[in-house]
């Protein structure tokens, strides 16, 4: 099952306080924590008791709910009771927005199944497992990092564990709208797509209604419950008028005009209501075209980290704060790193007018030759595409971030790119690359004698040649052949050389495609001041941004940027006491919402760009 959680679906929320048992020795299976057993006599041995166990809030990560769990990695068991009254001719699903990372689910002692992956939704049909009255659901969530996982053992963000997004009971008819995809054709003349029903069709018809204009499109289902959609785009604007007598044009979605249409999809006794915007995104040479016109992406990168309190961003107010800060910065684009963010954030970007880069957590080095790892990555890619394919804000599906070049890695990522296009040919495929060939001061090639991944962030100032001699950087990663847009991470001034070295750096790209500089930046602790050459000061961060923006003004093929990053976020790789304290401090805004000086440097640059 992969139905999107439309706001119109009838649901019962299971959010709130859940009972919990921390299980560092993984004894829950052998001790049958999933059975929620009670001693039948005083001599019975039962060594757990959910009713008297500590509570954890759902949705939420366990790390920031208890000090003792901040660094915890391992299994935690969640349990709660809920009441349900059975209904005739209804099917019921238990829906999880996301759990990190490996989960096993039981209902009333019966195992429903397992799920792998920390950021995509999943569900189980529970129609036959529910009982009249009180039911018990138990979930074991294990955020242990795994060598064959996606991501693998090494990341640069906090490994928040738990039921990190909402849990719901979803009620649908016996035959229901499972999923749908409506999009504007590349020539902007028609609306195309499909609707898929789950269950045995009886009436064999589906209707797509646009209440704002009164237009209704009807078509028939195949015996498999699928309908292929195709009608003139102008029909939406013309409504009930004859298209031959109507000159109205479909109002397109854009950051300046984020127009959404209410859409009602109905058939077989089911009805789903959504809000969908229509636009096209494509490339022409080195340009990115939105609705057929060149657009420069004024962006920022962002983690799904809650402002002011830290931890996983779980409420719409967290999402709204982050995206409002991006708009204040002057952005029309946000790179959601390094994993799928929550569905509410994507829908909010639809309404606020922000183009999005959505990424799966193929991060740094993973097991490129492992077929199971590839299927895991494909499953996460599939699930996020099926979740968000109707959101106009989504412009890019990103396959990876900063992966070491090898034949196995390139085959792996090209396979993902092909799979993404098969699922959705209406978006652009990208990946954030960071390995380049350099001549001049940055010409030394690094290798890791231990055979582990070593990225360009480990290049130190000792490798930089004489000032003023100039550097040519060549991006010829073979993966770029499979991409529509090249994402380029680079850290001149922080992990490579000094900020002013950017002034003498020139870029060459082996493929004539648009380039988004998907990361650059420098750490700065808010309100730490000094001269422009002193690390971790606001002045140093400003110095990096000023020289970077000067370099990017001369970069060929540049179609946008998303500096690293909007807000400071937790990372176990950043222990420097009194400065980082386990936070990556590259944010333009502190984790407490305080704007650093570099925020205003980028804001001024974006305002000038927008005015051009």
C-alpha cells in the first residue's frame, strides 16, 4: 500500500503519550513484549509492564525527550491502547508517517509486518485484526546504524530514533482510491496522469472535479482498477464553457503565484480531496526552465530540525517557522537534506511558493555492490515519489549526497536515476557531487589508506599552493551523464584553503547541463566575534560567503545555489566544546532562531538577484 495521506481521508489519530520500554540488550522478542501479557497469578513471571513504564510522545524522537536517551541507539518498544468500533463495508489501515529505522509492528499480539527506512511512510491493513472495543498496538523501533543500511554507518546528522511522525488509523471503503498522479504535460497543453483504485471495481468510472471552475472529467477504469487521465489544460479554466468558445488559460503554479486548485477524485463509492498546482520544470542547455521560462534558484539547504528546542521537526509550526525564514532570506527554493522531510512540510511549501529538492539518504559511502541495499534505496525512492508526486513544489528528485566515485557506485546511482524517471518523468534528476579534478593549488589527490571514504572536507590548508596562482576545478564525475542537473558541493574557505582562494578558482564542467551549487559555507557560533580570519566567528562566516558569492558570479552554467545551511543542527561529529557542543554551526540562523551576520549578506545578494 502506498496511498498518500490526503487531508480528506477519515482517520483516527494515535498521536500522544505511548508507553515505552528501552531495550538495549534486545530482549523484547524473547520476553514477548509484543503480547502485553499480564500475570494471571502471583506466581507468574512477567518481567515487563507497559502500564507502569515511562511515556514517550508520538510523534517525536526519543533522544530529546529524555537526557538519558540523547545518544541512545538501539531498540525501544512503544505501546498504546485505542478503542475502535467496527463498521460494515469498511477497510482499515494502520498508517505510520515514519519510524527510524527498523520497525516491527503487532496488533493485539499478532505481527503485522516489518519496515526498513527512517523517513518514508508505511502502513498495514488491519481490517481483520481489529476487535470491537479496546485494541493494543505495539511497535519495536530500532535506530541502530547498519553497514548495509540507507544511510549506512556514517552520517553528519543526529540519528533521531522513534515514532518520529504521526500514527493514524485510516478508514476507507472496500474499493478505494489508492493513489493518483495529475500533472501538466511538458508542452503545457494537457493535464495527464492516472488514478489507481484498490479493491474490485463495480461501477468502473472515476470522476475528477475542479469545484472552483465547475469542470468535471470522467473516464472508465480498467479491470485492474486503473484509469489513465488526459484532458486539455484549458478545460480547468473554462469550466462548464465550451473550450472552443473559451480563451481562458490555466493559471500556473510558481513561487511568485503558488496557485493550487481544489481537486476531488471520486469513484466506486470513495472520494478524495486534494489541492494540486500545475507547472512544468525542465532544462534547456545550462538553464532551468519553470513554466517555459528561465529561473535562477535562490536557495538554502535545510535539515528537518526543530527551531528553538532542537530534535526532529514534527509539528506544522516547526515547518512554517523554517520555511518562513527561507522566504525572509529571499529564497524561492529549498534543498531538503539529506532524507525525505515530512509530508506536511512539502504541502506547506506548495502553499507558500517554494521549489523543493527532495533527497533519499544515500549518503557518503554505502554498500554499492549489495543488491539488498539497492532495493532498500529504491523502496525509499519509490515511497517518497508516491507520497509527493502531486506536489507542485517538488522540482528535483536527488539520488545521493557526496558519494565516492567508483564503477559500482556509478552503476548503483544510475540505476536509481532510471528508476526515478520510470516512476515520474516530470521532475528533474540530480545528485549532490563533491569529487573533482583540480589543477593548480588544489591539484593534490587524496586517498584513504584504510580504504574508507574520504571526502573533500578533509583537505586542509596545508594542501593549498601559493596564493594568486589560480585553480581550475573540473567536474567530470561520470554520474553527471545520468543527471538532468548537476549538484555541486564545495567548501573553499572552510575545508579547503582560505576564503579568498575562491576568488582565483575557476570551474569547468564536462557536461553542458545546469549547475546548482548545492553546498558551501562555514561554521560560526552566534555572537562569537573576531577578525575575518578567525574560525568559528561570525566575521569568518561572512568572509567565506563574500568570497564564495564573488566566485559563483563567474561560474559557468550556474542555475542556482543552496548554501549550507539555514539553521544550526545537532551532529555527533561536532564535539568542539564551547563552540559546537555537538551542533553543526554552519547555519545562517542559530538553533535558537538568532540571525548571524552572513544571513544578511546572502539576503542582500538574493534581493539583488530577484530584481534582475
